[in-house]
């Protein structure tokens, strides 16, 4: 069963992998993805992520359950941060465990596509000169469509 956290605090990727895997010997693949705050042009001071507690966790659990129903996962961990973050700060961690790499890679890819498009977070960027809400990208919706047909 997947474990999901929505938190202010940063995470330790190695500790999360160790906790998820435990002493299992049937794990043949561990795939991780860490998303960070990106400052593409050097103007970003901070990004603030907002969410509705309770609703957000339920949606992440739904997304994780869908991945678990599609692939033979031995473990799944999602951590998504909220609050004010600076460039290079961690935002999201996805860890998938499986007996084989293809399932672990595909599940992690699926999870990230759904997190980018369906997770109920609102992002606001502050450049020090102006503050603006960030709209969803069309490329994120396009990436999501490939999973809806399979």
C-alpha cells in the first residue's frame, strides 16, 4: 500500500527509500524521482504552494492506488511539500519498488504525470518585482493523455 505525505518539511530521499524497502529481498528495482524548484531565468525569489488539507492527501492516495492497480508494485511513496520554497528546494518525491525495472519506471512516470496535472496544489511565483499564479502547462495535459488511453 502506498504511503502519502503532504508536508512543510524537507525530506531525506535515502531515508525514505530505506523505510519503504525495509528488509525486503524481493525488490529488484527502486525508482525515485525528485522534483525541485526551478529558476529558469534567475529571477525567481520563491514559489509558494497552497493546498486544501485532507482533500489533497485523498487525491494523492487515489493517484497512488491507480498506479498500484496498473503495475505490480512492492511499494510506493509520495511526498509533496507545500508552503514557501526557494530555488533548488525539493518539492516532490516519488519512490516505486517492484521486482522488475519496467514496472517501477512506468509507475513512477505515471505518478508524476498525474501529480503534475491532477494533484490539487496551487503555485504562486514571487520574483521580488511581481507575484503571479502559475497556470497548468499544456504539455502536462498532453503527457497525461497517454495514460488515459492505456
